C-alpha cells in the first residue's frame, strides 16, 4: 500500500471527512486531496503531524514500516474496503499473513 492510500485508509478508519482531517492537522483541503490521491507526497513535517496526533498515533509504525505491533498499540486500519472487517478481524488477518511469510 502506498503512502497516499494509507493516509486515506487511516482517515476512513477513524470515520473522519477530509475537512475533519484538515482541521485536526492544519492542512488546506487542496493539499490533503493531493496527499490522498498521490498527486504529491507529504513531506516529513506533514507526516509528523499525522504520527503525533492522538487520533493517528496508533498507525505511525504501520505508516512508516508496513508492519504492526498490536501488543504495544501499533495497528493498521481495517483492510476491508466495504467496512465488513472490524479492526480486530483485520489485525488477526495481518498476523496470519505475516506468520505465513516467515
């Protein structure tokens, strides 16, 4: 998953609109749309805004490494596009996949 896809997945997992994220992280709507569509990649300062905010902090490790550590609270958003998986279900799926690749 690319950065822009992850940012959108994080927002959706939190049930936030683009306007909500703009208010939380002090982005313009046009900048956020460009981040979420991959038109531009967010720089270090923008990524720090995400990873330091309480709503998104739990995704920081996954955002930067593609890995999770649920035992210490570092998770990924649910991976189901239709929302049918709960975060717990998605985490179990990720752990199963990670174990099978080792």
